C-alpha cells in the first residue's frame, strides 16, 4: 500500500466510523441553543455566530445536527489525510494512526457532538494538515486553504486567535512571502478582529458575556472568604453564607445560577446589573485576593486534571444527549451497538489519564525536545508551533473559564498528541 493511498484510506476510515456509529451526532443544551439561532436566522454572541450561520446552510442540505457534524468530520479527516501524506508514513502505519485516533477517548467523547469546541478543533486540524503539506510545497493554494480554515477556527470560539495565531505565523513563513513579518502581523490582526466583524452583521445581537463568568467568581470568592459579595441588584433577596455554601459549585457556573434568586437573565440584564457585577468582581479581586485565587486555582487544577471530582463533566460520558428546545424538530439520538459500546467504554474511562490534560503535556516533553533540537526541519517546526497553539489556546482559561469541562481542553490535548507524534517522527528519521 502506497503512502498516499494509506493516508486517504486512514482519513476515510475515521470519518466513516464516526458518521456510521454516531449519526446524526449529539446535541447538548448549548447545541440546541445555536440550532435555534440557525433556524431563526437571528444570532447572538453568547455562542459564536459563525457556527450557527454555517449550521443554517448545512440544515438546508441535511436537516438537524447531521450536516454540521459531518462538516466537522470532513474537515478533521481532510486535515488528518494531508498530515499523513506530508509525513510520508507507510500505508499501514497511516491506517494504524487512524484506528488509534478513532478509538482515542477524547475524540470519541467530543467529535460526535455539534459543539463549537468540536468545530474549532476540526478546522485547526485541517489547517495543520495544510501547513504540513506546505513543508513540501510553497503553494499559494495551500496558503489560502490554511487561512480559510484558521478564519473559521478563530470565529468558532472566543479569543480563538490565541490558538490560530501560531499556525498563521508558521504558514506565512513556509509560504516564503516577500514581507513575512508584515504579512504575519496583518494576518494576526485580521484573525483577531474577525469575530468582531462577524458580530457587526445586522442579524447578530451583541451580548456582554462578563456577567456569566464574573458573577460566578464573585459568588465563589465570597464562599471562600465567608462573606456575601453578590450585589443586591442581581438577586431578589440576599442569600446567607450557609445557603451560598450549600449552592456552591467550584466546577460549574450554571448550577450556581440555577440556585441563586436571580432577578433576570444574565444574558439580557436589567439596566445597571452588568455594571454592578463588574464592581462586585473588582471588589472581590482587590479586597479578597486570596479567596479569589483559591477559587481560580481550584478551577485550574480541575481543568488540567490535577484534581478530578467529576472529570470529564457535561454529558460527555454521563449520558449522550439529543436536546431539543421548544419549537425545534426532535431528532433521534445515535443508537446501535457501536454507539452503546463506545458510551459504556467512555464511562469506564472517566477518571483515566485520557481525560487528564496534564498527562498530554507530560507526554509531549521529550518529543518536543527532540523537535527543538532539529528545529531547522520543517516538520520539527510544525511540532513546535502546533504545541504553542495548544498552549496559548488555554492560556486564559485559568482566569476566565466558566466551568472545568474537558472539552475546553480538547485542542490542547489534540495539539500535544499531534506535536508528540511529529517529534517522535523527527527523532526516528533523524532528519
């Protein structure tokens, strides 16, 4: 089997396995919320508008989550195919890689979902695959493909440019443009402002998302400090510290809000509520810094899997979902032997190293050192820049994450697995 045929067969195997086993995909409450926007043609910035816009297009072809999930799978598969071709692996090795990635619990848990996390990773893999081919050819078409994929990945998550920026820089360097530094700066700025430009669309309503994270910080800081720091403007009546401790959740913001006597919707706040939350957050951070840090350290430890109270959370392993909001079509969730077996296996893996992001960082140390030693090689450079992308993608999560769900760490884990493989390949081939 030739290397190219093996790569194509490997990518096809992965895409078909997921499409057959998990059709039409899963939808959580967040997915259903975005699907509602896609159906209505009215969007907001609570979730990335671009994903709902793409969903409105795929829904015209394949109704429901299936079209969007398939789009994500095709992007992931195309990126994997190009990466394997660039690595020039024997055909059977490429197929083995695809089998391992198909069975990797992180992929099994997240790839079948209609989530922004899934889409961002799929398009980042597509970009990485195109960049891998750039190491063999400075084609302008490859450069165009890279930036289309990076543009979508950037717009799929808040501050997506942190993940896409390093890949954009490497792509421009490999393209051998006349003004690489200027081109790189323009590319980064363009990617950074892209979500704001999309939000200017008349069908998009801009929302101030600070309260969603800020109020959780205020609440949990107060719990650690033994004080009620929640501003009166957002609650119908103040909660006692005992009630707050009973309602406290160090890993999720939503359960806390469900138990709070809120006077309105934090996404559509009453006049003055956002300002009051911002003042309370500033007070919490400046006057009770150790309590705030204790809360955020708890979040960070859980995010990286150092502690594990319920990792991975959500419905990833606890019970696959097909949520439909009122007025939406109801779709049957994936069923059959493959879906049932994979779900049961994922439940058994809940507390394994597969869901401990620190383990992927540890795994990557020596391969990245090998890549650094041979950093003049294009594939070694790809390993280093992909790792930088994964690290930057989570750089702000310790301070800004609204929960500790594993899917926030999906690209981090994927990037380090990819970088580790490339580093090992550089080591084995020794150039």
